[in-house]
C-alpha cells in the first residue's frame, strides 16, 4: 500500500459517530448533538449520520479543559 493510501485510510478510521463521542466523553448523545448544533464541536454529515473527526474531538476537549 502506498503512503498516500495509508494516510487516507488513517483519516477515515479516525471518524467517530455521535454514540462514539458520547461513550468516550461519558455524556448523553443529546449533549453531543447540542455541542454540534452550537458549533462548539466540528462535525459533518455523511449520508444521514453525523461524523466527528478524532482530531476535532481532541481539540474540543483540550479547549474545554484549559478553560
């Protein structure tokens, strides 16, 4: 596999769903939807489901922890 293909696969593997984020953060799925709706947590729709990049979740959490 080429380096470009490997890099592309890593990006797709790091996409999380709302239930994934809720489980990781130990919050309700409605809370994650609220973060997305307020544009606090970057997300995009893939078909009918929201997807959150793992790097965006990390950034979101770091910003919240640092105040």
